[in-house]
C-alpha cells in the first residue's frame, strides 16, 4: 500500500481509489542486524566499522525496492557509508549470507533477526520505528541511536473491494477487530514480533495516506527508481 506504487512500474492499483479500508491489523518493525565480525554492539560502532573499510563491505536486502533496501540505502546515505547493496530474492537467502559473514548487515524481519542473534553470529542494533518494539524492548530505535528521519512504519491491514457499502465495512471492522483480540491470534502475531493494532476504517485511511506519503519521500530521497 505504501511502497509498491512508488517502486513498481507495473503497480496496477491505486491504494486510495481501488480499495476500501476496513481495519489495521498489526504493527511491527524491521531490525538492523550486524554480523559479529564487525564487533558492533551499537549503531555508532557499526558506522565506525564500515567507515574504516570504505568500498570493501556490503549490506543485504530482500530485493531491490523492498523496505529492507529502502531503509538500508537511506541508512547508508545518512551516515555517509561507502558500502555495496546486495539484493536477494527474499529474506531467507539474505539472512543466510548475513550469518555466514558474506554481507555485513541488513534490515531484517524481526523473527529472522531474533533467530540470527540466538546463533551468536549477529547482533541486533536498532529498529527503524518511532517507538521501541514491545517484543524487543532492549533494542533502541534508530532515532535513539542518533540516526534521524528513519522512523518508517511497517504494518498489516485489511481492505475490501472499491465501493464496499458502509454497513458491510462496519460489520467486517467489528468482526475482524474481535478476532484480532483473541489470545491465539495475538500470540501468532507476537511470534512475528508484531503487535495487534485494530483501528477504525477512518484511522486506516489516514494511516495509509501518511505512510504512503512518508515512504514516497524516502524512496525519492534514496534515488530508487521504479523497476
């Protein structure tokens, strides 16, 4: 909803005209993960390590134009890092090469990041969100770590087809909201480091617009062209 229209040449939908917002489902951040060989336990230490090895290192992403690429590119630009982007065809391959030390760091999904830390071969340094993750309360935000302007929200939501009658929207909103609050559903989201966050349709409309505009600016600033 927020990224694809800015990064895909074949994005054949308009998130504001072709869909009806029903409810936000959950929120959850990516996590900056660095290989143990960097010796970095903080963002500042990682930045110092990369600057001491200009042009020699690389960072991974899920693929060109994905959130992990966009945030990774802006992180490198904001810190003046001379580092190569390596796009993968998904998070699993990228995480595998991070753990092997073939790449230096990446912005990964929280479950993968937690698994990487548990191997002892990687450290979690920060989350690119406005607030700390409730799943990872000891991991600071990038803002807290001194990197401004990368509090980029990540969320899941429910939408319906265009022109969905309001009574149907309200019925779905209530039913989905109740389901999201069920213990087994909340636990499922927590396994992925997401926090259940049901909303009104109006709030989801606002969230969609704000996030679309924010990601659009970041993508433009990062110089990422549509693929």
